[in-house]
C-alpha cells in the first residue's frame, strides 16, 4: 500500500469497504439507470412503456428489477465488488433494510451512488455534466446511509477543448466529494462510435494524469473509462498512487465483446450496466433468471480478474 493510499484510508469511515474497493476481486455492478435511461432499461427487461403510468410507477418497477438482481443468490460478494445506485434506489429498502445497508451487511458489496443530474448540451465535441444543486446535502445523506463512494458521468465524442473541460469539471466536483469523506468515481466516457476514439483516449489519459497532480497527498479517486482501442493504454493510471481503482464501462458493446476487450486490459475491472443485465427479463422464472444472471456474472468476473 502506498503512502498516499494510507493517508486516504485514514479519512474514510469504513476501512473494510476501502480495502475491498482497492483490492477486492470481481467487478462493480452499475445499477444506476436514472429518469432518462429507465424506460429503455425496463423495455430490455421485458416491461413496455404502456405497462406503467408516470414516474412513480416506473421507479417502482425498476426498483423491483434491481431488488430481484441484488437478492438473487447469483449476486454475491465474492464476484461483485460494488454496486452503483441511483438516488431513488438508495432511498428505498430491500427486505426491510436500506439498500446500501443491505448491499454491504448482507451481501458484502460496496455501495456507490450516482450523483450527476445528466448531461449538458454538446459543446466542442463533448458533454459536461449539468449543475448538481444540493450536492453537499446529498453527499452527507449518502454517507449517513453507509455509501462508500459516488459516480458521475460526462461524455466525450471528439478530442479537443471539450475533452479538457470534461476532465476539469470532473475533478472539480471530485474534490468536493472527497471533502465529504466519499471516494468519487470519475467517469469521462469516450463514445465508442467516435471517429477519433483512439486520439481522444490518448488526450484523455494525458489530461487525467495532469489532473491527478492537483490532488492532495491524502486524496485518491477511482476512474471509470471506456474500453480503449489500444490494449493497456491506461496501465499508467492503474498503477498511479492517487488512483484507487480503474474500472471500465461497457459503453454499448455487447457482453461478449466487452468481456473480450476487458480481459486485454490488465488491472482494469468491469463496471457494466447493460452488459450485466443483458438477457434478463421480468417474464423469466426465478430459476431461469438466476441462471442467466449467474452466467453474466461469471463471464464478467472472469474478464475482470484476468
């Protein structure tokens, strides 16, 4: 353990969660679909938009889906390192316990919280985050509920000034999260369909390395990055003393392709959403559902531990 990481750990409330986040096997399940992406997630799960009326019913249904995933015997702390929650999910309960409490104390899965409020309009080939009003209050509430860290997403479509703006904003908000005693997952996603994806990834790596220099010796972040065109491009970030963990998003790749790309990037673990829930439906029996989930978790965990 580096001196930086030792100093970071001193400021974290739950050292067991810290140790698992830093060195635990498995991957992070991204269960944080929010308002805009929930209808699509439900549709893939076999629930059409005409099956519910309004946001309240929609969020009830997606919480039922997440509860089914989390309570499944296939969803275990040996292969699932952490789980990212939407705020609505954090505020709900599973089997009579707050979701974050259930994740950690029943499943030994480290809870994270999505804190961004979506993306601003594209400018200079990228989308920064919209303002996050009330962030300090949300962070305090999350910490009280036993949440370990946060996640926030921006999108990069082309290299250039927009990419630099994304990284600058991500680290600015990241420092606010660190000050609240939580560990931020910085997520500057490079669009897999970008015609200059490789060039953007090279620029992103340089921008992140520069931004890491602005962190104090008692500060470290996690990074959530698109699987790169060049294998092991982010090895320097994986080994950086101010990076607790590098995780990868599936970004629209199917599960098989995402796992293949992930396995080629040593030291990087998955934080998949769509690739995790691919093939799960509300119509499946519990036996069918658990078997399909187990197959997904097995494949993603294997690629993460390569």
